[in-house]
DNA sequence: CTCGGATATGTTAGCGGTAACGGCCTGACG
DNA sequence: CGTCAGGCCGTTACCGCTAACATATCCGAG
C-alpha cells in the first residue's frame, strides 16, 4: 500500500519524471536514452537506472515531432494471405533490421481506393519511405507519393512508369517465357485458369505476355476459367475439373498462381491422368508449398525475397543521405520446369 | 515553369499553408479537416478546395501529440507466414474498420526478447490498445503492458493468467478432446508429429492435453518426431515417412498443425495406405487449404476469425469509454472429423 | 431596438520531446 | 599562469497541431 512517488499514479511518465528521479535535466535524460552527445558514465548509469525503475517508455510522437525524423517505412501491399507477400516482408524486415528503420504494413485488398486511403493514412505519420506493390495507382495516390518528399519504391512489377524507384520483374516477359517453353515442349491446346483480375495487374500482364507468345506461334488459348475468393487449392481443383470436362482436348493448363496450380495438379493425379505426358501444368510464384507435393509443379520464381531486400536497401540508402535519382531494378525470374512439363 | 506560391517548393505542407491559401485561421482549417466543431458551408468548401489543390496531408504526429489521442492498435503476433495469423488479422481489421482505429502489426518470430523490443517500440507510439498473441511474455513485457494504461488483449490461448483481457481457446482441452476422439475410434498406437517448440506454447499445451488424455486411457505416445523451419508440407511428408519406417505398427498420426498434416496425408495417399482404416490422421487449425485436398483431414477449428473479432471489439469498446475490468473470453473449437478418423 | 443565444471564427497555451547553442569546469600546453 | 579545446550539462525555442477559451456575427423574440 505504498503511495507513488509523485502525483497521479496512472499518468504516463515523461522525460520530466525520469529527470526528477535522477536529478539531471530532461535534456540529459534524452541524451542518455538516445545514446547521443556526451554524458558522463556515472550520470548515464543514474539515468538508466531511474528509467528502468520507473518503467519509462519514451514518447516517439513527441520525439518525432521535435526531430522531424520518423524511423518508419510504410509498406503497402494487397494481401497477406497470399503466400507471396509474407516472403517479400521477410526480405524487407531482414534488411531494415539493423538500420534503425521499421516497416509498418498496410493492406489494400487489391482495391485502388483502399490503397489511396491507406497511403494517405500512412503518409500522415510522415514515414521515412514507402514501399508499395505495383505500378498502378489512382491519380491522387501518385500525386501524394510524388509530393511526399521521401523515397518511394514500387515493387513486384517493372512494366510501367514508377513514381520514383522500382524493383521487380517483367510479368509480361514472364508470361511470354512460360508460353515459349510450353510451346517448345510440343503442347498445342492450352487453357488458362486464373483470378478474376479487375485489379490484379500483374496476373493480367502475365496473361497478356503469354497470349502474345501464343499468337506469335500461331496459337490461341483454347479455354479459360476465372475465380475469385475461396480456398485457392479447392478452386484450382474445381476449375480444372470444369475445364477438362468442357474442353477434353486440352493438353496444357496454365495457372495464374501456384496455389490453384497445386489444386489442379492434385486433381489430375487423383484422376490418374498422365502428367506431363497426356497433360502439362504450370503455375507462377515458386511458393515453398510446392516442395511438399507428390510431383513438382512447373513454375517461375518471382524473386519475392530479393525484391523485398532490394527495395529496403534503396529506402535505407536514401534515408541515410543517399541520392534522389529513381532507380529501376529489374530482376529475372528463373523458369523451374519441375515434373509437369514434358521434355 | 510557374514558381510555387511561397518559399521552398519541396517543404512539406502544414496547416498554415492551407490556412493562408484559403484565408482563414489554422484552427478553422483544422476543424474542417477533422469534421469537428461548427464551420459554415462556404468556408468548409474553400478550405477543402485549398487542401485538395495543395495536396495537403495532415501531420498525425503533431495531431496526436496535441490531442493525446492516437488511433492505432498494436497487434503483436509471432509470424505471418503461418496461415493462422492472417485470418486473425482479417477479423481484427473488419471489426476495427468503422471505429476509426487502425491496426499496426509487429512480428516476433516466436522470440520472447524480440517480442519485448517490438512491444517497447510500439508502446512508444502510444497506441490506444494492444492485441498480443499468447499469455507467455518476459517479465519486462508484462510490466510494460500493465503500466501502459491502455486495454491489453492477449489472444489465442486462455490457459494462463492474462495481464488484462484474453480471448482464445484452451489448447490443453483441445488436445485432450482430440485424443479422446481418436481413442474412441479405436486407435491405440498413436504418434505425434510437430514443431520443435521451445516457444510455441500453444502447440506444447495441446500436446500436454493430448498426452494427458492418453495416459488417462492407459496409453502412451508410441513415437514422436519434431521439425523446425522449411516447407511445412514437405516436412510433414518427410516426418511421416520417418515415423512410419521407424514404427510400422503406428495406427494414428497426430500433427501439431494442418500444414504438416496435409503433407502427411498426401504421403499416405501416395503410398496407397488405407486412410482411415489402416491409419488415421489429424491436424489442428482448420485451415482453408484442407478443402482442396483429395480427402478431408480431421482437424479442429481454432476460431481464428472470431478471436480477432472479439479482441478488436474489446479494444474498441474500452477505447470509446468502456470499463476497465479484464474480460476472459473462452471460445470453443469444433472437432471436424473429416475423412481421416474412422467411425 | 435590445438582448440572449446560437453559430462562426480567432487566440493562446501547451502536448513531450529535440536541435542548437551557451556556460562551466578541467587539464594540457605555451 | 593565461588560454583554450573539449567534455559535460543546462536553457531556450520551437516541431505542427488541437483543447479551451475568447470574440465576433447574426437572428429572432420580447
């Protein structure tokens, strides 16, 4: 039943409390806590002890306002349940780890107006940089980013014009490459299975590149099937059944992502189809999950981890007094043939 | 080539800029932008127009400092690539959506000291509440949370003593329940396959509950296998092979999560084993992915979405002037027998 | 016409830190 | 013994915004 040292017990502590408890000025406490400027060893000890004893947690809001420095990096991505963005995040986090910078995530659910409001909200906290997925944004979003006066890195995609910097792969090229490999393997009746893509621009670009290569070879997509929402694995299974029923002559299934591809693969194996002889399959992303499947789905690694790493490096570099110029870094995904393309 | 209205073109804008551009005081601008207090229609229009034209983004740092209110909720979880936490996040986000509160995520990678530093970092931004996974924290972490003077909700687990509120399930009971169902189905030679769990307390508690029920029935675990890192699906496959090779008499495989369970299931099916006659399997979590498998793995739904929802409701309620009392909300997972337990 | 009370806008004083600068003291050096 | 650099610590003035209060304006009732 001891009473607290001074005043209100539940008031949150400030520098002044630590200052009084340790008998030095607030400024000195601030210096100790930030490890900046010269403070004698004994004073430092006294201050640290007092801070620890009181359970003082600095107020970064006040600190940021005074110093005009915020150690946050806004990361704006469409989704987290996607298996692709967690890995990008890992790359970002790793790289930022020892720069004093901290990522803060915002989710847009692939909705441009939601992206705009998330961006607005994040910018209002004056972060040191922005990492944002994709090159397609609303006019207002682009304007905000251009105005913000901080490094902006648009990631995943480089088929377009970034506001500032960009790190990613060419999805159009990725689609084309996959198509070429499939054609070279002798498949001719190719179907596409993928997301409904009003706003999944990267899936759209892959499809465009893919169809481009098909038509160059005098071919056209034989069938296509779209989905949205639900368990991707299950959707892959269902869509595959639908396509194979509707178009029995199909000899290749190109999926817009690995998850539905995996579902499709499981379905084909279950039905006892000869993969890759009778029918071939390919996905996109190179997700870890594929390693656990009975046979390995053909895919393309989207360089997710490195994209995160490189983007974070750009932010960190510019924050610590780098140049202003916008860099465009293109990465090159590798085609993994797996066991589902013959040849 | 027009020059900017005043001074430095790249300086970030403040209320004063909007104030000057619209000919009213900063205070009035502030009122308009926050939709608070009485402002005439014409003034409001003029201010909004000016703000839009200039591309003004308010500085929440200054706002928060002045108003002593921060619309952020700290959410601290072990991992994002886990399939379980994204769904909790969805529940949180949904519920917070129209409260003006915004979740901010921190990741601990199951490391207590990392949790401590993430917590410290987040508390230094003075959030309106904290949602944190688990009941086990360092002494310092518990002290910080107790001191913070804001609502704290510990989620996922209720087998223990929360700092303030808690929302979750009893993992011990969940393990026990699963064991009872398995025993009732007539399986007797049961093996456990799961994560190495220095800090995955929930997996540990499930195992404890499970073994508890086994021993009550006069049984003991026949074999066990642990993993850490890597593709869970693949690990499930590998561990299953290891166990079945080492202990051919095993007739049930209890997995600590659905992902490795799915890997094991695929392995068993691939080997042509009779599931669930010859061998049974069960996982934990009720992840969506299972819907896409050839047959449905037995599992227990961990109520992830509802946990997120309820936790967010507690925070929102207390923030908007609710009571202080710590609530403990227990949810009850449902056993989904699927097709991998006979009977 | 006067006056009370909305309604609309401005003024002042911080919020809790930090940058910048200044003062004091010590010890080395000419 | 004066001087001065450098270590150590305090003072002052904000950072950009908002709470609280003060002031002006307008309207209709009495």
